[in-house]
């Protein structure tokens, strides 16, 4: 028997977190929501003293999983919110335009009509935050998303290794913006971090930010290849100083991708930058966030470390391809009382 579901907690959570700002916040700006971070002049004193206690960070990160879990209506509300935070992603060598168009339709209409009715959503619409693809798929995605309000992101700058010559990386950014991307996910040069060449990293990110123009730039740190959490914290700060709109954990192609300790380190760097400048920087964990339970842990971390304002897609994203399917499955269980087969929630 299908249970009766009230939409009240869904709407309440959406209204509660939509556009809420903290005392540091500047006025809301463009279509992405906040005044853009202009960056700072390079100053090594801003990050030279940064040190991360790994054991303390791991203990704090582990504590999120020990809390009383979110249940029933509140869980359904949080999962609907999570859908709006997803960058629905396909980054495979066998991508086709038809697959990308199907993914875009999924991004625009992530829940079936039947499930929406069971959840009592009425006319309340939900979509993912963005679709993220390789450059070659931008034109097909741009046409499919036209007028939907879903952002279009491209991975650029020699993704995933980021080892092509800098002029080519800058040209790739310009081409992606020209073909419709309003968000650019770039990869940093890991060697700059491992060699301690912070000025070199700053100059590269600053040049990439300029190449993006009005498109927002998400800087991928590839944290699994940076050696330690102190390097992660310093790289986060340098990217923000150079004008990054978001800092992102991983390409999803490394052997170790997003983890809670790494994410907590980056989120606290965002908090430090906010305290220093008043500018809000977004955060995007990518790779390894593939189920609803993990997504809720990350959302809990963002709420506790930065506040409810960071539960909006202009400041928080999940880089994911399979997460949406599991969220659908959990919502289906909440609405019907039964778990459906995973194949019923394919991405396209």
C-alpha cells in the first residue's frame, strides 16, 4: 500500500535554506547567486603557517557518521535538496551525443511523474544543478538544456592530468565558454603543490580565471595526489586567492577521490577565507559520493561547518553520476514502502 506523504517538510526545508545568508555574506549577485570572489594579491603569509592535524581532522570527520541519522519525512526533504546540488556527470571515452541528451533530460526531470505525485510535490519543480561533460559534448548538451535553468559545466585544461602546455589549457577554456559552458572545472598542476611552487600555482589559476570570463571556475585539486592534508589546505587557499569560485576535491579518476577528512580540510579553508575577505567560496566533493547516506553526511558537514547558506547549489555541489539513482531509490522506498530495483533508476 502506498503511504500518504505530506509535502510540507520538503517545502519547509527548501524555503528555509533558499537564499539564507550569514553575517559575512555580501549581496547576492548574478545567476549563480553570490558576488564573485575577485581574489587577492599573492601573499604567502596568508597560508605559510597553515598546518593540519590529521588525527584530529579524521576524528571530527568520523563524528558525522555517529550522529542520530535523519529519518522519514526529514530525510526525504534532505534528499530532494540533495538532487538540486548534483552536477550530473558523464566523462567517458565512449560518450555519445545521444547519451548526453538523455542525461540532460534526466537533469531537467530527475523524478518520475508517479514518484512526484507519491511525494505530494504538486507543482514544485526540482532539477539537478548542472550537467558536466567533456568539451566535445557541449553543443549537444547546450541545445538540450536551453531554457531549463540547469547550468552547463565542462572539464577543461587537459583533464584529468592537467599536463598540457598552459597556452593550450587556456585556449581550451576559451573554446568551452564559446560553446556554451557557464562553468569550467579546471585541474591544477599537482607538481606546483608537491614542489611548493605556490606562486606558480597562483599565476596559473589566475590566468585560467581570466580565460573563463563570466563563466564560473571550479578548481580541482586532485587531493589524492597532493601528499598530505597541509598541502590540501594550502592549495585550497592559493586557489581562492587566485579567484576560484569553487574548490573541488577530485577529478574522479584518481585512486583516492573525495573523503570526509579531505573535504573537512577544504571546507575549513573556505571558512578561513570567508573570515579574511567576506567572500563566499563554493565546495564540490567529486568521486566516491555515490549513495544517499554519504550525501547526507556531506550535507551535515556543510551545515555544521559553514551554515545553511552552503546547502544551496551556488555554494555546494556533488560531482556524481550514480548518486541520483540511489536518491531516487530511497525516495521511492519512502513513498511506497518498498525498495525498487536499481535498473529502474538509470541515468538515461
